[in-house]
């Protein structure tokens, strides 16, 4: 896979400092997960010769993926209709913030705004007592990538049968609505006004609670009335084990605030290890709520290969998520570090037929960045 960047490179090459991480060339952790196993070609696409180099590359490519805004692609002459004339077998995939139509078609967007803020999740998922939190970056971007990948694979299958490429798009906003289908459907019916208070729940175990060792946890149990007495008894909460207010759903709903406030105090005296043990013995769906630091120590992630260690050029060890899809016929791929900006420019241009002397001239003119090679 070849990553085509501007002469100065994309923002993830420098943005790590905003999250208190190194961003030196030999130690750039945040660049690694999305750029491993790629080659870097750095071009000035506003220069006709830089644009021509990209088009030569696209003539040899199966797929072109870009998140450049449509109006900028049109100005460059790299919109789908123009590229299709030269590369009819190419699958052209375009990521946008809000889609290709509508009043916001040309608006800029990051996932915090276009995905989280516009998608309806943040206010509806936050208990009514609190202000919605600001999401961490990258999550929405990754989900859009997965959606567009499905479209790309479908286009490649079609091309095998027809010989023709296609145009596939996906947006941060559209993907947020797709993944938030539960909320979108619920919002159309009375009684589902969001956000709700943690006291406006069906069962007393629905809210998030905190254990004696300061672990937040979820318990999700559909057969609550059948298991409630045993659950409270095994936790040593005999005083409520047979109390209908806590064990019968209809009775709980008459005094849910009283139940939730009581359980807040009761769970705060029980270590999570004991809660975990009881839930497991009763086959109740449950989990402690992990921080990212917790995830780094989770044996479930390591034993399934969902996390892996890589070594950066400066010698530091870094843990990164692995691709979560596994194939029985293949071993887990080795990880090559994210490339330096323009590190492969010279090699790629030579593969496209450029002579060394011409590459040197293009480098000198600022049309291509060859990373000093």
C-alpha cells in the first residue's frame, strides 16, 4: 500500500505532541497504528508534474482512497470523473465529513464533530445528570474506514466480472448514523426521550456502579427476577435478597432512586473480584469498565493477538492494536514501521519509469520529497 502525502506530510506526523507523546522521526508512536506496512510517496499535486506522477501511479493501482474534500479534488483535476477517463478499471474510494450532497457537503470535519457531535450519540448516551464528554480522536475515522473497505471489496469483486472500476464513498456522519441505528429507531417512539437519568432504568442493576476497589462495572441480565435473590445472597446482601423492591422489576420501578442509591453504597463495600466471581457463577453478563491502561494489561487481548509489541527506531517498545480479523489460512502479518515522509518516493517513481536524473530534478524543484535519498 502506498501513502501519498504532500511535501510537508500529513498532520499525524506532528500532532502527537498535542497528546503529550513524542513526535520525532525515529519516535512517533501515534503515527504507527494507521500507517504500518505502507510505503510513502510525497508529491506536490498542485504542480502538473506532481499530479502526472500520481496519475501514472493510479494507472497501475487497484484502489485509490482519499479523504481530500471534493471541491479540492475538482480543483486539482483529480475528481472521480476526471480520473476515470484515464483509469477506467480503478476503484475510487472517497471519505468525506458529511456526504456529497446537502448544505454541508463542502464542510470540513474531524470525527469529534462530524461523527460524534452530529451522530446523536454523545447527549443520548450520557446520563441526564452530566454534561456529554468530549470523545477521544480516531474512533469515528476507523469505523468509516471499515465501512468503506466493505464497499471497496464489493467493487473489486464487481470488477472481476465486468472489468470496470467504480466510485464508492462513505462519510463520518453517515457512518455514525448507521452505527447508532438503535438510538435512531428508538427516538421515533414515545417514552424514549433521551438523555435519561440513571434512575430512569428498567432494573436496579442497569446503572453503572463502582466497587470497593474503585472499579466501575456493568451488569446486564435479562433474567433478573430468577437470579436476583441468589445474586444478593452470594454477595452477602441478605437484607435485600428477598425484598421485592430489589428483586421484582415492577416493584423496583416504583422506587428506583431508592434502590439505586442503596446499591451505590452497598457495592462500594464489595471488591470487584467478588462481584465478578458471583456474576460468573450465575452466568450473568458483566464486565469491569476498562481504561486504556487496563486494556494494555488484559490477558484476553494478548492471548488473542489483539495487541502486539513493536520496536520504534529509537529503541522504544510500543504496544499497538492488531487488525482484529484473523484468517485461518494465514499467520499474523509482521508489522513494518510507518514510513518516513517520502522514504519510498524515489523507488516508486523509478517503478513508474522515471529516470534517476529526472527524479533529482523534481526533488530539487520541490515537486517530490525523497527524504534525502
